[in-house]
C-alpha cells in the first residue's frame, strides 16, 4: 500500500511539473516587429489577433475531434501540430506529437522541430534527460545524419557532468556506425567528432613554460592517438571531399602518413568513383527518386557489404517511407542475410507504422517475431494492432487472421489431449469466423472468405491433429450452409477429409448429398460416387448409387435443355426485334427519299419544260458509259442526278461552270489512301478528329513534329471530299512513332484525339489499345457523380488538400463531353486511403460525389457460342473498296422500275406494275431511257 501511495504521489508530482513547464509558452517569432514601441494601430492589430486566435482554437478543436474518429489521419496530425506550435501551447503540442509518434514514424523535419522546442525549454538536469530520451526515439525512426549530428552536439552541453566525455564519445561512435558511411553527409559527423577530440586535446595541454607530469604526458599521447585513429578510419571510407580530409591530416600530423593508410585511402577513392554516378543521379533526380535508389541498391548488393547495403536501404526509405514494396524488400534482406534480432524487429516495426494498410508487412512482422522468439503476449498485441490498421480489402483481414492462426497452431503440442495453447487456438478460430461475419462484412458488404478457408483449416486441424472428426463434420456442415453446397469442389474437399480420417459410411453419405446438391459439375460427383461403390460397396449400394446418379443427371439434362430453349427463344425474339427495327429504318428512309423525290419533281415541273430536258440530254451525250445497259453513271452524272431528285438542293444559277467542273474534278482527284503494312512500326493511327477540320495535313504535322520527323500524313476523305476524322501519320523512325503515342487523348479542336499503334485488325482481331490500368490501383481514386461543369483545376483544388496529387483524368465521351467521372492519382496508398475517408459523400456544386479506390470491374466478354449464333443470322456485309461504296456502283434507275423483279410490286404512287414471267428464259432487255424520258415519266405520275 505504501509503495502504491508513493507511486501515485510521484505521478501527481510529475503531472504538476509537466503543467508548470507547459505554462512556459514557446517563444514565437514576430516577423514585423520593430521593437517595443506602440503605435495607434495596435488596437486594430490586437483585435485581428484575437479573431485569428479564436479561429485557431476552433480549428484545433475540429482537428482533435477528427482524430478521435480516425486516429490514422496523417495529414490531420500534421495540421494539429502546426497550429499548436503556432499558438505556443507546449503541453498540448507534446501530447499531439506523442500521439502521432505512437502511430507513425516521424519525418526528419518533425523530429528536429520537436527536439529544438524541447531543447529551448530544458534547463534542469531532469529535463535534459527527457531530451536525451527523445533523441533516442528519434534516431530509431529513420537513419538521419542531421538528427545524429544534433544529438551529438547537444550531448556536448552535458560534458561537465559525471561521465560526460565518455557519453559524448559513445553517441559519436553510434552515429558513425549508423551514418558514418553516408557518402554525401558522413563527412560532417567525422569532422564534428574530430573537433570535439581536438577541443579535449587543447584542454589537456600544460600551461606555457611548465613541464607536463607523466600522467599529463600519457593523457596527451592517448588523446593524440585518438585523433590519429579518427583520421585513419575516415580516410578508409569513400566520402565526398576525401582529398580535403587527406590534406588536413597531412598538415595536422607531425609524422608521415603510413603506407597502409595511403593504400586504404586510394582504395576508398576508387570506390568513391564507382559510387559517384549513383550519387549524381540522386542529386539530379526529382522526388521520390525510387528508380535511382533501386539502381544504387542493386549496385551495393553486388558489392555485398552489409553495412553499406543497410545504409542505402535506409536512405531510400527516408525519402520513400510510404512505399510498401521497398519496405518488403528491405525486411526480406534483413530476415535472410543479417538476421540480427534488434535490427530486424526495428525495421519490421517501422514498416507497419509507415504503411499500416499493407497486410503483407504485418504478416512478415508476425513471422519475424516468431522467428526471433518474441513473447507471445507481444505478438498478440501486434496482431491486435494489425486488426485496427484499416485494411482496404476484405481479403486482407482473412490473410492476417490466417497468419495469426498459423502461429497459434505452431505453438500447440498435439501429443497432449488438451492444453492451454489448444484452447487458445480453438477460441481464436471461433473469433476469426465471428470477426469476418460481423466486423468485416459490415464494412465491406462481404466477409472476404466466401469459400470459408478459415473454417476449412479449422476442420483439418480438428480431424488430422486432434482426431476430432465430429467437430470437423460440424464445421463442414456449417460451411455448406453458407452457399457452398452447389460447388462440386467443396464436396470433394469434404469427401477427401472423410476418406482420410473418417469412415466409409460418412463418405457415402457425403457423396449422396453432393449428387443431390451440386449444380456446377454434377457428372464429376456422380463419377466419384460410382467409383466408391465399385471399390467398397455392396450390390445394393451400387444399385442405389446408379439409380440416384441416373435420376440426377436426367434432371440436370432436362434443366439444361429448358435453359437452352429459353435462350434460343430469347435469341429469336432479339433477332425478330432487330429485323423489325431494320425494316422500320428502311421504310423511314424510303419515305424520306420519296418525299424528296416529289419535292424535286415539283420544283422541276415549275421551272423546266420538256424541251429543256431534251436540250440537257443533247448537252451531255458523252457522259454515259458506252454499251452500259444497267444504268450505271459516272461521277458527273451522279451530281446531276442528285440535283434532279432534290437530294443536294438546286444548283446556284450564278455559279460559273468552270467552278462546278473544278469542284467535281477535285473530288475525283483525291487519291486513295493506300497503307503499306510493312511500315506499321513507324506509323500511328489517329482517329476521333473533327470532321470539320480544314487542312488536316497541316494541322497534324504541326502537332506531331514535336515527336520527331514526320515522313507523311495521309488523311482519309469520303467520296464527297469531306474529311472522315481519321488519318495515318508516318514517321522517319520507330522511336518517333512510340513517342507520338503519348499524344493520345490530347484535345484537338474540342475533341480528344485518339492515337494508337498501326495494327492490321484483320490479322490481329483481338488487338485493343487501352492506356489505363484495369486492375486494382490502391494509390488511385475513382470519383463519380461530379457535375459536368467541374474542371480539372477545380477538382485538383479539392483533392490536393488530402495529399500530393500526381494526375487527374476527367472521363469524357468521344466528343470530349464530360461524363461526371474522374480518376485521381495520389503519390502513395496512404494519401489515397485518407482521401477516400474525407471525400466520399462530399458535395461539389450541389452534386454529392462518390469516392472509392480505383478497381474497375472486369469486362464481360460475350460467350463464343452466342457470338456464333448471332453471326449465323447476321446479314452479310458488302465489301467495298478502301474508300467505301463508289458512286458508279449506284443505279440511276427509278425505284418503281427496280421493283419489277418482285412477283407483285406496288409503286409508291399506288400503281401496280405487271410482274415478269418467272421463267428460265432471259428477260427482254429494257429499252434505254434518257434523262428526259425519266423526267417525263416521273412528272406524269
């Protein structure tokens, strides 16, 4: 009781001291302070200051409430710490930093700010000890030369205390071990260490004119040897400015430098030359420099120095602390190569604190702790932290539970009938099943374990290791009631377990139930049942099995036949609907053309007479093909025909004849686009361009010249000479063509231009180009429900508040119109997960948006049988030339005359035409009619 009272009193005293220290506010800089004088504007500025302080207090309260809801909101922690530091609230600031450091490793900047604030307030010895403890925590998060240098320099301030010098030396030695090999920043630590030892040497020097005692002489010699040793150690390590350190050593040393030191120095210089390209690449690269660091890591891995490999990994992680794959590779190296317990467990701990959403890192952490014999209670605590880490997929929870259950299973001694470990394993299995059913299913609308793998493993443990088939059967019965009874593989899994650890009676019972329930592969289950009875069954068992399987397969075949009939009926209905739509379109088109014909005929009847028709015939005698009896006309005739029947409107009377001839000739002279397939590798296909684009060759050449030298641009035109919206761009070399693909989706005249490789789809029918990923991307968000007026800049302003936005893509249709969808790519998974929590349900311009991790659903491809059936009834497509259906393929014969091929045809004006005799004799060749004859016939109708 006395001891407990003393502890309570001590805790109260500590709390009181903490509050007292907190009353001392942090000194805040006054950026525009001109001294202590006051002016007339002080009252206004003080009022503004009070308003700002109230706003800050309200914001602090809001951030604290947000963190109480989601403690893993990294950006919210940063904002709170920034505001509290601005307000100078030391106690709240300490608590905020403490909470954040418990959840995440802090960056170098956050640690340095924290340490500097505490150093300013530390005046007593007890407070200095707390700063030392804070430094110890800081150097464990990341290997940062600046923090180690600050730690060593701060420790020099306590040199007057007992053992102060040895403590400083110990910190310097630890710093050199941690970052002394840092090529660019290690020199500063070595120099600081030497300066400290030189200062000790100066204090040990005897007074001028005095003779040193033997003790002083011995102390001087040992101190000189320390400095010599520091120089020699440094010169054997590849560091920048090694030449300056060597020159300094030559100047400082009274004795010549030994040959062994010179040899080591030259060897280090050679190694430095090998490292310089990688250091220069890091210096010139932009954050996050992941590729450059990976190249550096590969270089050091080939060299094989564990200390240097560890250091380069730590340097990479300091700048890429939110990259799970980098942590995984580092931890794998430590697990397999170094195998130092403290180092391995520290790295695993930092990995899960940086990337708590990555289940693989938690699993590796549990395995590492088990591998190094960590206490069971600690492993259980880490597992509980993993469950609260906030995984983004339901299957992640299944994986972490399975890893923990595997660990518990390895702890059990199954030679004993009952043990504490076995009961803990069983209770963990039961808790896992309940957790997936309640917690996970409530959050994700699925348990993540549809096949009940955890329950299956539990059943295997009970059957094989505990000899408890009764419990295993109960578990499998529960599995089947969760919707798995229709799958043959589930029944066969249970059957195999019964076969190995049960008896024949239960095997037979399971297979009979399987035959009755299986719907995906009933034939397989029936075959297994018959095999069992053939080997072990009696005649009665065989007869029962045959009867049961025959009845079941008969019902299955009957059901399949009904389904096939239903599908056939639906297909037939679809075909009939398609045929009806086709007929409706044809009738609509025919009625429109007939209406235009009547309008054109009426106009010509008012303006022309029969003599004019005759004159026109006489003016155009040479434009008809000689010897053509099928009514085919040249392009000039077709222009005349479209004018006659009103399809292109009446010709302007004041248009010169030479202009008409020039326009017709220009359309005739448009060359066909002939593509050479041997140049596919240097050609890109450009589509979705505006039909109204004038001079596409000029505009596209200006656009694509930035990718390389353009050899030729081949736009595709219609028969009327209008641009069809696509073309071929041929480059001088393949590299330029590959670079041109980067212009895909570039907006040209208000439409997204599509740029794709030039591939013959007749030879590669399955070739498709889609530049975006169709799989799960944890660092990318999918946003729906956006207003169509939302711009990329407006969306970026909303998204960048939750992390560093790398790219935003607004989804549009082929015409470039927005569809209210967007993809937002963040720098890492952590920022994306935070953005989902904050932005889902947000209102933008009176539209409530939905935000989720990008995971596009798989496209459902049509079944081949369906495709075959559809193609069977499809109307064969007419094959035309490269430029479509030519003008000369159109018949100029009126539709009324063309319908004479039918047995009974009715003209559009209601007059019935006589049907020709359906005999094998060739039909009499119709009399050739001139344009005037056609016009007279139509006008008479």
